[in-house]
């Protein structure tokens, strides 16, 4: 039986980004998850996940929240970093929920870079979906 799972941002695949009831929802079609503190190239399982970002504004512009770049973000996450509660994280426990302020930086495989600032973050598995060892045929 697997212990507590951790989600790794890097190499995960974003399928869609949308706004729902004022929250930015990032749906991962293949999020890299692993058991406990194990982390290494090629290790882990893949699972669909949902990252919910509350009260989000883009930090790229001083006035207003232009979320257009992040809404177009699909594909592989090259690098990511989450600043939350005084910590810099590249992984999150699954599930995860916090009301703290955060800054999420995402660099996509196609070169798109987005920096989001918000208040409240949650990570959850999608209902009825399980993890798999590989999506390759």
C-alpha cells in the first residue's frame, strides 16, 4: 500500500486552465506523483489532478489581473516554484489545502512563463481517476 503521495510540478502535463467561480483551476492530465520523499528522474506514477488557485492576480502587470497567459498554458511544465507560508516548494502533498498567500511561477515546455499571486490554494485528485505507471504505449 502506498503512503502519503507528493505531487511534483516538473514534467507534469497541464491539460487545461480555466476560471470557475472566481478561482483559477489548473487541470493536470498527467501529474507526477510519488510515495513519501522519493524523487528522481523517471520515478513515480502519473495521475490526473486539479490545482485550485483562489483570488488570483497576475504579478506581471501592476494594475489589474491579466490572466490571459496562464489561460493559454497547456503542455509540459518545465520548471515551477511555489512560494507559500515562507517556504519555496517544488512539490506538494496530495491532497493539499491552504488559505495562505502564495506566488506560483510556472515555466512551460514551450517557453511560456507565468507568475501568479493569490490567497488560498488546494490540490486534489480528480474523482474516479487512478494513478498509472506510464502513459506510453
